[in-house]
């Protein structure tokens, strides 16, 4: 079944592989779900000569065409082309379309193009590595040394170790509440 151009699946038609968990699909029909790319976990890695290896568990979901987006000095988002087109780019396009006549209510065309220009296309090489472009090598996240790649659902996040530790400290109460549900 299809709705708004999106393929919808009935629960019994969809597998539950850990790499593609069953998620609500937003199609609006109760009891229907779809497969989605889902990155989780933490992977320690080292950036050497501006490159890092893509962890084997992430390679298939990530694909070869990847977009990098520095959201801060200590974090770089890593998006598959498919996820970037379905997620942040689609959101930007909707925001622009909603307020095209009155940019004061949302994004202007200039803001839209500036945000999109910061998504940097790269290709995973034959040795399953990503070469960071020079402008990202100058950030804390893209510099040489030890880093952590974390799963963030539909994308990955390349982070400094300090950034991850700070985020985990801030999220400790929320993590305790979440974990209590399963005790």
C-alpha cells in the first residue's frame, strides 16, 4: 500500500532485523509499520591523515555516497544520501515552501541555501574509509586522534571523546528513567 508516495507495510509483512527495526511510519494507518535505517551503538576510532574507517556494522546502512555536516566544532553528522534526502533536506524544503511568501516566518532562501551548502558530499573509498575534507579536519571532531562514532537513529555522529562524555553526563537522568522501564 502507498500513501503520499510512501510505501506502507502491514505489521506481518515486515521483519524485525536489529539493523532495521520496526518503526511507526507516519502513514496514518494503525497497525502499519515500515523498515528504516537505524544506527545505534558507539564505535571508537582514530582519525589518521584525515581519514577514518567506517565500522563494519555501519557500512551497509551507510552506503557509499555520504554527506557530512558539522553541527559544532566537536560534532560532525554523517548521513547516507538516502537518509539526508528523506530527513533534514525534506524538512528544509518544507520549511522553505511554507514560508516562501513571508520569510520572516521561517527560512529565507538565503538561509536555506547556506544550510544546504554545509552538507559536504564524500564517498566511502574501497578500503571503507571516509576522507574528511580540509575544512572539517580543522574542527575538533575532524582533527587527528581518537574519536567516537555514535549511532543517532537515521544518521551517525562523529564526536570528540569529551563531547560524548559531556553528553552522557547531561543525559544520565533521562537514561536512568529509560532503563527503569526495563528493570
